[in-house]
């Protein structure tokens, strides 16, 4: 199905982004992790007294229906459905317990505050705390996402500044923590690199991350809002050593491409794992960072406004 053949539809309720993306993921032959990034702590999502676990359980069911139900050829064993730690009101054991109660297989860890809290995931007691909770609730930790570093915006700082040096140190500490905790990959940020100079800068950051990752046996993934062409040239320039945390929402949010086509073109070998979430468009039919996230299957995230097609 091409962009021209598929009109706008509700995500999860037709040939819109999530269901179309699930078809594309199946076509690529990808096997692995698919993460919900819905903010279950959001008061906007709560109806009729539903709590975080109830909301998360609904998304877990939606993921199974979209990616692994009978209509998809019973592909449940091909995928592992998981959730981001920051989707819950609190990080740590409570988030892990909630993920378990919702039926997820894994949790993508945040960085526990990163440089703001002296890299807590390097602390042996903190590591043991997480690993014990994972064992108790049968939850895997396949990745560490450098969540705090992304929100500090230090990825965009010159490398000869204190902020730039903190960026590189945060990556190194995250990679070492992943190697000590049995996580297979660390996720860095490549968002809003919207000109050649910015892309060259983040390329240098990615080169450093890949080098440190190789040293410790950790795959580096990147979440980005680049266009298809920039994705491919960026990844290929690193000889396939960097992979994507492909967020199917980002191309729609930032207007950089049509996610199902991007997934098929990129192919499984360039993708480490997927993030999925949905939004409601505003009253004019557009998306922005202010438009609310909703549960999977309840979005109206159009690829472009219907009256402009």
C-alpha cells in the first residue's frame, strides 16, 4: 500500500499509521521489541476512574491485536510487547510492577536522572534493585534510553563545552550500565537536527556512541525525526553500526515522512526496535507537540489534513 492509495484514517481503526505500520513491520520480517510510549500517568487518559494499569492493559491488548492477532497470522511469538519506564507515574519497581500487571514482557529503562543524579544506573545497589524487580515480575530490560540527556538538550551542545562533555559522559555511563545490567542496547537522541550543520554535529556524537558501544558490546540506537533520505545517508555513513529506535509517531508529528513507507524502505536490518503511540488532531485536523496522546486505537492522527489532500 502506497501513500497515494491509503487515505487518512484513525490510527488502529483502519489503514492509518499504526495498523499500516504494523503491516509494514510484518512485511519487513522484523522480529523483536515493540514499545508503547503512551503516558499512562496523564489525567487526560483517565475515564471512569481507570488507573494506570488499566490503561496500559488496554494498550497491551491493542498491540497484540495490531501485530499478532489471528488476522495477522498469529505472529504473537514473533514480537515482544513492552512499555517505556517513563509511561508510568513513578520509575523503578512500581513501574516494573505496573508493566507486569498490564501484561507487558519488558520495560525500556530511562536513565534514572542521568548526570543530574550522578548516573544512578552505574550504582551497584540501584542495578541490583532493578534486576531483582525484573526477576520478581518476569520483566526484561532490553534497552536503556538516555531520557534525561535528551531532555537536557545537551545533544545539541558543542562538544568542547561543559554541556557537550556531559553529553559524551552520559553516553559512556549509559553504555557501561547497559553492559553491567545485561541490556543489549542504549538509545540516544537525534531529534530536531534540521540542517546540515546540526546533522554533522549529531553524527560526531553518534560516532562516539558507536565506538563506546563497540568497546562494551552494546548496540547503539537512535530516535530521530529525520526524513527518509537523511535516515538512510546517516545510518549508511556509520556502516550499519547505528540502528534506529523507530518511533512511528515522529514522522507524523514532525511532518518528515509517511511511516509505513519509511519502515518498508529502511527494512528490518536498520531498526533496533519500535516505539508506538497515537495522538488526536486539533480542531483544524493538525498535529503538534501540544496535541494530546491517546490510547492505541483511539487516535485520529492523520498524515496530513484531509482538506489538503
